[in-house]
């Protein structure tokens, strides 16, 4: 999709050709972000209406925010970078949309944002039990609101990481470097996106690409020509030929990277 004169069209827009102002405009007019905002407002109103105490709401919201980096890490590492989704015709399209397309073209804004049909159920599955355990319905609503807001923050940081823009914030700059290394050096580490604490704990963190083995599958996530022959659904949906030489595919991706 491309942001054009205040609307989203079916054309593609590459983040490496956008300015920061264009990204901000596109971000806040993207339907998914607007839906997150609307849902979070409804959840906040629900939480306040059904509760006469703020403390349980705050505890539920903070707890959800603290748990989410682990959730993202586990999903990113074991689901998005797993193989089981593309090996089944029922889930191949989901995997293509939520991660394969993003690694094929990391600058394509249309596939950088998470798909609502996967993100919203995940937020509910994580946040509702946490909030309910803290304080019932009202705290559950507060927890969901927290999950939605944190997701919006995650999405914006992810956009910045792929934008041809050098953040002034040292923290954002480090996030950007670690994430670009995940895309253009090795997809087998730096899963955290905005928080790399769990990468450190589980041994998948690498601050310097020179210290971590280069991967031949950062571009295709292991969905090679051989895999496409066995599990053709993603290739058929993509309408493209999977490169036989994974290293050649990575070289093409490397040319689009700005790792400086």
C-alpha cells in the first residue's frame, strides 16, 4: 500500500524512499493503527466505568506491558521464524502475510504493520487473563488497553527501524542497528525488535554482526526452492520464483540495507 494524499491505495510504498513526516502521516492514517486507538479508548472507558479503584487498573496495565516483550520474542522466534505455518495450506497465506513478505521486502510499509486478524487475538489472549487475575473485568479492559498501546509503540519503532532516517536517540539507533542486522545479516538472532533483554537471556543477541555467523536464509527464511517444491502454497500466492541460491537472494536484500 502507498500513502497518497491522505489515503491508503493498493500501490506499494517503500520506507527507504519516505521522509519522517511522510511516515508519521502514513502511520496515523493507517486503518490498523486507527482501530488500535479506537479499541484502546473503548477499553479505557470500560475499565474506568466498572472500577472504583485505580490501583488494579494500573497494576494490570503495567504487568501487561512487562510481559509483552517476552510474548513478542517467543512469537517472533518460534512462530514467525518457524516452519510449521508454511507447511500447511491452511496457514501458508498467514505466514506469507505476517512475515515472509516482510523479509522479502523489509521496506514495504504495507506488510510491515501486523495483520489485525493475528495481532488483536494475540493481545486478547495475553492481556485478558493477566487483567482478570488482577481485578476482574475492569482490570482486564485496562490490560487490553495497555497491550494495544504497547503494540502501537512497537509498530512505530518498527517503522523507524526500516525508514531511511537516523534517529537522534541513542536507544532508537541501537534498536535500529540490531533489527537491521536481523534482516540483513542473520535472522537467527535479535528477535526482540524493541527490547533485546530476552535475546540476551536466551543467547540469541548479537550487538555486532562480525561476532555472529552470517545466515544464508535471511531473505527467504529457509523457504528455499526445495521447500517450495514440497510446500508450494506460499510460492503460488507470491507469484514469484524462490531463488535456488539463497546467498544470491541475500545479496539482493543486502543492497537495500543501510547498516551504517
